[in-house]
């Protein structure tokens, strides 16, 4: 177990190529923008479905009268 931790640490320190700070910032901005776009799309779908269901329930409610 100790050897595994030692080798893992060695690999993380010496063999992994870590992104630079500007690359990290750029990636963060891309993820944030994509998240906002995804949230807006989900919101639009939710509002559309809500209005559609309200119209269907209203129409079905008026059929019984």
C-alpha cells in the first residue's frame, strides 16, 4: 500500500502535465458559459411544457361543462 501511494505521488508530481493558470481560467470560463446556456435551455423547455400542460388541462376542463 505504501509503495502504491509513493508511486502515485511520484506520477502526479513528475509525470502529469498540469495546465497553466491562463489555461485553467479559459477552461473555467468555457464551463461557466456552457452551464448558463444549458440552464437557459432547460428553463425554456420547462416553461414551454408548463404552458402546454396548462393549456391542455384548461381545454379538458372546458369539455366537461
